[in-house]
C-alpha cells in the first residue's frame, strides 16, 4: 500500500512545515530526513551536554584566569556543527540497521529507506559524508579530546542493536548521546576530572528519562516487532522511575557544579530546569502519544536552562 506521506515526500512523524521542505530541492528531502534535519530536537539534545561541559570548564578557567570568550564561542560553534553532523550520521546508520523493523512500524514506514526513496548504498555514502564533517570538527581540538571523541563511536555503533538484546536501549543511547558532557572539559583542559564525569552520569540518566517518555509512543509497535525499551519495562511504574532518573540527574549535575566551584548563580538555571523536569512527571499520561512527544521535546528547554545558568557567572566575570 502507498501512503500519503510517501506520495508527498514527507515522513509521518515530522512536521511538514519544516524549513527542509521550504528551502531544499525535493531531491534532497530524503537525505535531510535520514539526517533528521526536519526534526532538530535530536541534535539539540545531543548538543546540550557539550555546551554544559564547555561552559562548566569555562567557569573553572575563570578561577585560574585562563578564561577566553573567544575560546568558548569557538568551542560552542564546533559543538553545534558536530552535533548536527554526528546526529545525522547516527540516525542514518540507525535507519540502515533498522531497515526491516521500520518497514513493520507504522510511525517509521514512511522514512526514506523503508519507503524506497533512498537506496542502502546512497545511505552509506551519506553516512561517510556526515562522518567526515564530524571528523573535521573533532580534529580542531587537542589530542586528548580527539581520542576521547573517537572513543565515543563504540557506543554509537552499539546503540542501534541494543533494543534487540535488552530492555535498556535508552541506557546505551545515554552513553552515546551524553558523551559531550566529557568533551567540553576535555577541549578546554586536555584532561578529565570528577566534575565532567558527574556531568556525564547526570546526562545519561536524564537521557534515559526523556527517551523513556518518547518510547511510550511506540509501545504497541515495539511489542509487535519484539524489541525492548524502558517504556515497556517500566510500564505503569514509569512515573516512579522518572522521579528516580530525573532526581539522580539533578543530584549529579548539582555535585558536578559544586565540585567545579562554580558561582552560585550557575545553580539558578539548574533549579528552574528541576521544576520543568518534575512538571513532566506530574502531567505525563503514558497513553497520550501527542503529549509524550511534546514532553520529550520540552527537554530542549531543560538543556537550555542548565546552560544559561552556567553562562550567567561568565557574563559577570
């Protein structure tokens, strides 16, 4: 059966008024969809731990009188470009791995590979191009940060297969998606310490939380296909698990800030973010697909608030 989304060249689970469809020629739409350019929430959530780490390191650099706005802004620009490129490469790789599964799931059936608008070879070439863009970005950093960045590819490679052997694929997503929490610090100091490690752990459990909410959209399809998720594992206990996950994330971020010795102003963003996270838990209806997607996307604002809090002391330095 041919779906309307296939005829229009759009995918069923992405906004049809996105800039991709207004600006790019129609021949490039399938590639933009493979990279999820029409769904920016993915690269945004990948980017925020990078930004947190860079801003946290900048706060420490202020204390040692080595802070430079030029360095921070340059690193933020690199992390932005790298997040878009590597998220796109990761999604394209994920779609290649999940080609057959996506054909069996209503929400993903209209994507470029299962709908036949892109061949597997074309997708592989596109992965290489995006990965090269990411490589150019990572090579701008010091040797330690380059090595750390390349090591993250281990988790990127494992994640698409995780749902086949565990009910915790969100944990493996967290390992990959939160790696930027280490990279900002590594880019500044060419080393790691407890503050970025705690930031990384906090970002991992935050990721498990918000992606559990996202996964509640696919419960029926995941059960039918036979793949695992924390949404299926937690079920009606999701609210309690989210309190634990988000609470752990906030404690880890608080300890990271405290161990880094940041100005008390930095905690203001974290405090507002905490209110937003627990509002998510309070209002969540795990059977309301539209609300699950909306609450998942609201984590972009959570990430922005944490970052804004870390930038405040820098503005007053």
